[in-house]
C-alpha cells in the first residue's frame, strides 16, 4: 500500500517520537545532575562515531552494497576497526576530563558506557549499510524496533531493585542495539555474502575522500552545543538543555531522512526543486511553532518547573534546527551533483566557526548565545553552498 520512501520516513518519525517520550521518562527518573552526566556520555559517543565514520557510511550509500567489491569491503573493515580504537581512546579522555572538572562519573558506569559505545557503533554502521542495500522498508521497521526494545527493556529492568537508573538506561540501549544489529546484519548477508577480512585501508580511504568532512562536520555541530554547555555552564544547565534539544530535534528527522534518500537516489531532485518555496516556509513555520510550544509544555508537565528554560532559548534551538536542515539538504544535493569539493570546503569551515562563535556567544549572552551562534554558522554555510550549487 505504501511506498518504501513513505515507510522509511514514517519509521524514522515514529522512532523519533518514541525516543522523545523515553527521554522524558528517564530524565525524570535520573534528575538534573545525573541527566547531565548521561547527556555527556551520549553526546561524546554520538560525536565520535558520527565524526569518524560518516565518510565511510556515505561512501557505501553512494556506491551501493551490491556494487561494492570484496577488496573494498576488506579495506572498509580495516578502516572501521581503526576508527573504533580511536573512538574508545578519545571517549575515555573526554569522560575523564568531565569527571575531573565538572561532575564525577562512577568507574563502573564508565565501564558499562564503553559497552554502550561499542554496540551503538555496530548499530549505526549496520543500519547505514542496510540502507545502501536499498532495503528501505526494513530500515524503517528496524528504526521503530530499536526504540521499542529500548522502552521495553528499560521498564522491565525497573523490576530489578539493585540496578540504578543510569545502569538500566545503558543496558536498555546496549541490548536493543545488539538485537537490531543482528537482524540488520542478517538482512545484509541475504543481499550479499559477508566475508570479514582485513585489507589495506588505502583503497577505501581513496574512495571516500571528500566524503568525510560533511558528515563529520554536521555530526560535530549537532552535538558541540551540548559539550559547550556541559563544560562552560553549571552542571544542571546541561540536563535542562539536553532535554530541550532532544524534544526540538523532532524537526530533524525529515531533512535527515530526505538527505539519505537523496544520496541513495530514492528521491529525485526534480521532485524537491518543484516544491513551492512559500509552501515550504509556511509548513516550516507552523511545524516549528507547534514543536516549540509542545516541547516547553511537555517538559513542564512531565518534569516540572525546575527543568524549564526561557522561551527565547527554545526559539533559538528551533531556528538552529531549521537552518541545519536547509544546510544538510543543500549539501547533499551538491554531493549528488559531484560537487563534493565545495561541500568539503564548507564543512571544514563550519566547525571552526561554530566553536569560536559559541565561545564568544556564551561569554556575551550566556546560554542563548550557543544555539544562536550555531544558527548563524549554518546560515554562513548555506551562503557558501549557494554560490556553488548546480540545480
């Protein structure tokens, strides 16, 4: 009845909504300080995996799993393993710094979080490769299965009194990632037999050049605001900000989904270009306004007044998300047109600008200066890409 594109986007939307509900529940259970610590763990993990592996997964989606040679897959395996080692070392460094400077994290929780880091990476790569096999319906279903299993495991584990809330949450993520990854790998193997061997990394690095910086840059900017809040402002502020951004990122699933379908050649550029700009603006305004109001009211209803930020903060975060979506779709169009170099240039500049602007914005305006700085950075990136885009 429904197209693969629709089911994929519906799956992402449903998974996003369910994850937001789960975030509200575990935020209430954790409290502000513990929520801040978990936000640092999750944010650091996400930044490292996305920054280091986005070029590899983008390359596989562009080539297509069925068209990828065995030697290329062997080279990819070596690259991924090397990236994993780097991720673990950097993760432990950041978490240790946060524990020493801001808020101590228990040693047993750090060890458990290492398993979380490992399984989340396997899940990320497996889902990206599955998307490259053109099993888009399966990806949509597994997106929902991931969050559904996380919710189920989290609530079932509450029956074990000896487990802390943070431990329950990490275990829920770990087991859900493992379950869904096994299913994804099975579906991938049905498409093309997987022979795990290590090969020379140079082959895949050569194929993926110019593809690394866009995904890495976007992944970095998606989480750098939380790192800035975590290290520059009081510990409870990160908990409040993490909840607010988690809800408002509901605006992100559509540009994320469309961008991946563009690269997988499942959405034609003509169909996007024919959409009336004023209609897009109207939809964006209505959706953004609704998300801001619902997010603020949901936080107040589920968590209480102490979790509420100023209304202007929610508006700034939403504007940051809108500019991010515009930049992401435009950059992916450039990649598909073969203008990876122009995207590479913009992607190199944006993280540097975002850090400088974020530090300055925090010093001058406080918390609102961080999302505002990132919004301005995305606008700069859009201006750069507009000069190079070929419709």
